[in-house]
C-alpha cells in the first residue's frame, strides 16, 4: 500500500478517535418538574447547588434559597454571579453560598400580576396570589424536603416579576426574608391601588429587606422613576426605625439591560458587610459583634462562616507572636460551637491543641472529629501518633 495512503489512514483514525471521545459537559443545574395542585399544571424549575454542597466536609451545612422569577431568562446569569460571589474557589466571599432556583415561566401576565387589571378586552391578569401560594405552599416545601435548606429565602423578580416581589414584600405574612425587585412594572397599579397597598403595610414588612432598581426609560423616565421613588419614600416614612431597604437608579441601563447589574448590587446590598477579610479580624469579640449587627439588620442569625474563622485561626496559630497563638484557640473553639456537626472544625481544634502542647485535649477533639466522620484519616493518624507519645 502506498505510504502516503497509509499516513492518511492513520491520520483519519486519529481524527475519528478524537471525535469518538466523550465530551464532558459543563452543567450549572438540573431540571425538575412539580405538579401544582394550586395552579393545576406542571411547573418546571431549575436548581443549582452550591460548590460545597456535595463535599464531605460540608455535609452538615444548610443553605439559604434564592428563587428567581423568569428563570429561563435569568437563571444562568444569576447562578454564575452567585457562585463567583460565594464559593471558596474564587475567594470573593461577599455573600453566603446558596441554592439557586429558577422558575420557568408559562404565563407572566397571569402569574406575576397580583391584581386584576380591567381592560376593554378580557384578560387573565390577577393570578399573582395563586402563584405566590404555589411558591410558598408547594415549591418551597418540596425544596426543603429534597435539599439541605436554611429557612432564609430571597425572591428575585424583574419587570412584572419585580411587581410581584414588591407585592410579596408588602404582605403581612410571607416565607421570604429579602427581595430584589428590578425595575418593577408599577404601571399595573394606579395611584388608588398603590395607596391601598401602602395603607395595609404593617411592621412585619420592615423585618425584611428590599432592594429596588430603577432603569432609564428615556422619554418615559420621569414617570417610571416617580412611581418607584413614591413607593420607597412612602415605605420609609412608615418605618419607625432604620428602613432596611435600598433604591438605586441606573442612568446608563434600560429596562432590558438592567437585571444583571441590579442583581449584583441588590444581593450585595442585602449581604453588606458579610464579606470580611481574615486579615482585618483581631479578636473573637470583634468578629462576633460584626455578625451580630448583620444578623440584626437582616432579622436572621448569620454566624461567621466556618472557612473564615478557620483562616483567622490558622493565621494566628502560625504567627511568631505568642499572644496571637493563644488567641487562635478561641476562634477554633468558636467554630465547634457554631458548627457542632462539622468534623473539620474539631479536627482543626485538635491541631490547635497539639500545636499548643496539650496532647490530651488534642486527642479528645480528634476523636470527636472521627465520630462525626469515621473516614477522617488525618484524625486516625493523629490519635494513634499522639497516643503513642503519651
């Protein structure tokens, strides 16, 4: 056979082998379907789990839920930002890790309008309350059953979805703790409707956080901004203490372009001061007070993240300053108090006692770590080696 032909055949075989190799997919979530008795239809939703969710050392962790309306439009964008802002891989740590859930819409005008809009032609507006009932009475219980969820929930909506988010915020009772309403379509409410809703607002709403973004509508901009400002100022005047909210105007963004940047600013506003540099913390009291203030602002208990406290502790433990080394112990103890089901917290505490020369306490904590995770080889090795030295 001609050598050139043989060479070509080998080349083709190589190409076919490359083509036949499995291509690994990069996925950002899973699709699910839940039949809603309330809406009498199947509803599709998409879920993205935090980076740490499947890691052994984080098996004890529970996560807040972020629910995205118009999930088929915003899920990919928001998921990427949440992962970047929260995961250990990027070390941004501006917000806590969370489970992101996008709801694929079917009929936005029906589901996202809380009030019936009277028009010349018959319409199906006004299904917002039923849709909220689906979220709170069917979807959230389903998520709580399937995943390790923390009952802190955020609702994100744009346009009509933003309108529904504001409506849910103004209700006396809701399962949501914070809201991001991006350029909400207040044109669906006349002044009488808005006044009626404002009149009904109670102190319950002010225990939650709301972020409202306003886009630039060009020639119609004054009317759009006025509606948002009017609502915000009316709520602010009704709130007796500091109003846990933010209104932000985006001069250079229109109704369609504003959601990504508004989400970033909105989630950052909710969790303002959550991101703390381990280099800036000098004492356990300073750190706990910082997160106590954050928790009071958000009406929910947020403990200092285990990974942050670990970094502070190891920074101090490796210091040449003996006073710093002794302070390290208080941080590792704090982690075991806040996260008693974390084998890693007790493993780190064992390392600290070992470094400080207290082998008896070190063994105690390595054994506790091993009870929580029988596969912790580091703890097994340390118990054996320290036991032999006793």
